[in-house]
């Protein structure tokens, strides 16, 4: 299984960024795909996830600001991040597996920095 994430960068508060994660692997390994993030000095936290054929779920901290979508034909998920705040600064990781709370597969992280 391979997960390739892209799209991080530097953005000002209130701005937007879109992350992408392209996966390759078995149906079960890509059943649920999602995003985690880890800020300096903090534990990794689940941002949101989406099961194939289902609707996305979000952490309360990003609900109404972030949107997860999925292109099943491409095994790709997207994280549209709007109204970004400095506290969204973190390394964002794409993850997948049969269950997102214990993902079996991780992509390389991509840095998102929200700062003036």
C-alpha cells in the first residue's frame, strides 16, 4: 500500500489550502481514508475520514471549516482547508485501512503552516 500526500505549504490566517492523497493497494487497505495531524509538542490527532461510499466525519476543531472528499476511481482523497487558523499548523498525514482509528497505512507527512 502506498499513500502519497501533497499540497502543504504556508498560508496566512483565514486562507485556504487543499491537500491530496493518492492511494494504491487493496480494497480493504483503502476502505477508510483520512487525515491526521501532529503539531509540535502535541499528540497526533484525527482530523477526519471518509469510508468508501460513505460520508465524511470530522473532528470538532475543524468541522465547518474543512471538507474531505473522495474520488473512488482514483483512490484519492482531498482535504479542503478553509478559514485556516494558526492552530491548524501541523504536519498532516494521510492514513488508510479497514478502520481509521487504527489505520494500518500511513503516507509521508506534509507540512501546513498558518502564519502571517
